[in-house]
């Protein structure tokens, strides 16, 4: 088993890279399954789509009920029903999955030859790691940053700045779907904007 975590800020092209990876594997005849959490409702449930317009149907939508009641072993068995020679699993928006579920998935896959590529955000809009993203950094064989520039300057973006009613905010739930509410920013502009937070 090989596990990879590809992370970046909002607007860094994470889903686009996942979809390009998917099509590259498909062209080689590799059997691939795509998983995504149900909380990502930016497009129709059961579909992932990049900002460039690329889209693909997913094989399995992970709901909170599935995380609670289905073991990773059972999930793999279900995926094998669709893809008897399954070699690769691609996981979109991995930060939204529970730590227990991701740990169980990695543990079960470690007994196989399956490669798992996780894609997701590293940090919340408060500037701290998502717990599941921290687990992936600590556990995966390899991890890679998908780089993009700060919305305000040419520095590398490493933070996600959330806006509410046109103003930066650190209030609200960690999990809040809606790309238009976020900007990818550098360290300086992340903390500089805190001056405007009431």
C-alpha cells in the first residue's frame, strides 16, 4: 500500500489535480475509485467538479452515517464489487472525513496493494490544521503541497481567509461550504486582516 496526501489552500486546484490523476490512471487501464464526503455540496451530490469545469461521478459518497456504521473493510469490499481489480482510491476533500474513518481506511488498505491519494485543505480559516489533515501528514507515506499565490500579493498562499458580509472573520463553524466566502492568502495578509475583525 502507498498513501499520499496532496494539500493546498482554497483555489489551489486540488480537485482539478485529482481529476487529471483519475484520467491518467484510466488511460492506462488502471481501476480507480473516487470517494468524497457528503458535506461537500457545491455541486450535485455524487459528483466532483473543478473550477475549470472538469467533473466526474464518484463511486462512493461518505455520509456521517457511513463513517459511524460502516467499517473501512466493508467499504473496500463494496468497492471491489464495482472494481474487482481495484488499484487506486482517490479521496476528495479529505479534511471533512473523520479521523477514525480515515485511520481505519489506511489501516485496512495497508494489507493490500491499493494506492490511496487524499486531496484536501491543510488548515481551517482560523489558521490551524484540520484534525484529519494532521493525521494524514503524520500517517501518509508522502505528502505534497499544491501551491498557489496569495489573493493580495505574489507570495505563496498558505492560509484560507474567510469573509462574511464582505469582512474577514474568524467566527462560525470550521466546516462551512462556499468558495466565494474564502480567499487564499499568505502569512502576512492572513494576520494583517485580523486588524479588521471585530
